[in-house]
């Protein structure tokens, strides 16, 4: 199979996939699936925003500042 034949075959397979996905997503079951996926993504985003814990980041930055001050004192800058 030549490179051109592979390219044409890949294009046709991709086009068929797009058409099939479009047909599925426009059907009643496809709309339900799409709605479920969107709702799950919204819930994940909401949970992520609610559960952000910046204490560990503050601890790291405090530790880095302490280390920098200690280094400055030792080097006498």
C-alpha cells in the first residue's frame, strides 16, 4: 500500500468517524450522553475549585524564604 493510499484511507476513516459522531450526538441518546459529560465536567470543576488547599504552597514558600534568609546570613550578604 503506497503512502498516498494510506493517506486517502486515513482521511476517509476520519471523515466517517466525524459523520458517525455527529449523527450519534444529534440523536436522543447522544444528547443524553453529551449532557452527562458536560454535567460531570462542571461537577469536577466545581469540586476542584472548592477543594483548593493552598496551605502546602504557603508552607513551601515560608520554608524557601527561611532558607534564603539563612543563606544570606551565612554568606553575609
